[in-house]
C-alpha cells in the first residue's frame, strides 16, 4: 500500500501516511468491505480537477478524496453507487456542466474517469496507484518548510519533507507529513526518491549552497514544478553558476523564483500561502512557465 517505513540518516523515509489514502484502504480490505475508486485519467477543457485526482467510495456512500466537486462529482458518485451493483470496472466519460451564472471559462470541459470495483476477497487484484497524485517534495525543514507542509497537504498534495538535520526533519515537527527523509547532505538530495510529471519541488533550504545543490540535481529530473526561495541577487548568482556548468536558459526557465505568487508576503506563514497558491495555479494548468 505504499506505506512508508521508519528512517535513519541513510535517507530512507520515516513513518506516517495520509489516513484518507492508505489506512482507509487497508482497513476496508482487512474488514472485507468492498469499495469503489474513481480516478480521473484524462481531461479536456476546464475541469475542477485534473488527471490523477481520485475519490474512494464505501458501500454506504461515504467518500474519501474528491474529483472536484460540483456536477462532475455528483455524476461520478452516481456511477460509483451503480458500480456496487454491477461490479463492472471501466472508464466513463463525463461532461462538466456549468451552474447558472458561470461562464465557459470556469466550467464546460469533460473528463474521462476510471471507476474500479475493488473486491476485497481478492486484494491482490487491487492495483490502484496513489502515486498518480500530485506529490510535493519540500527541501528544507525550517520555518518556511514547517509552515508550507500542512497547507499543501490540506489542498491534496502528498508531502515529503527532506533535510540533512534530524533535529528538524522529524515526526515532532511534521506530525502528519506523508513522508520525512533525513539525508546526509544536500549534495545527494534525491537519495532513493523518484520524480515524475506529477512532482512538485519546493526548495527552501537554510542557505545558498543547499538551494544550489538541490536545484542543480532537480533540473535533470522530470517535474511539474520547481520553486526556489531567494532574493533576486541570490537567484541571479545561482543561475550564473549553473549556466557556466552547462545548463541552458530553457532549463533555468523551468524554475519559479522567487518562489510563490506576489502577495507581498513577509512571515513564514504568509510565504507558505504564496507558495501553495502558485503550486495550485500550476496544477490547474495556469502556470506562467
């Protein structure tokens, strides 16, 4: 079930998962209660959520997760309930209808949704991949990292916090983070971790060198978003060094920096809000890069 294991300073993950994902599934399977999972596999036009969004429905209609609310979620919910009767797993096509007063720029798209019946008597057949969700890798467990992690988790990012200091990156500081990684050095930032098109990287380490090390290694990876905190002077210097090392302007243009939307944030909490806002914007397909 993609459950995370205990960690030491070798870079493995420290325990803890999002209750609404893995533990609910594990509990239902152990109780032999069948359930249905709906996952968006493709979208066209304007939809409330994009590829990878999911919801799980129990036989009594309780839902975990969301495919976006509104008319889409209502229609998906109806098909999920019907699927308990038919036990027929397949992809359904839904049109997203507009509520009165909504313009076509706010709705009116379509979504293909895979709706899968899970027979808990055959748990080995359960192959749903929670990794298709948007994953936030937060490099830096200081003030900003601590402020941004719960916000990102509240807006459906799976969060992993990475730092080279066990006294900062621990379960006391991040009690509900999906993962915590303590690494030996930011020079080996991605120990045992993989990224993909649904990966969002937040670089907020405690200093210039840590940010540089993480960014240098991240630019060669597949990601949806890379954001780095820093003054314009610091960013310019890091970019200058990276150009000298062979990175192209196209590579550097992938980086959102200074990180966050411009809301004139000052405190760590305000900066965290600006970072989350920018990441939501990118996830919704409205990023500027």
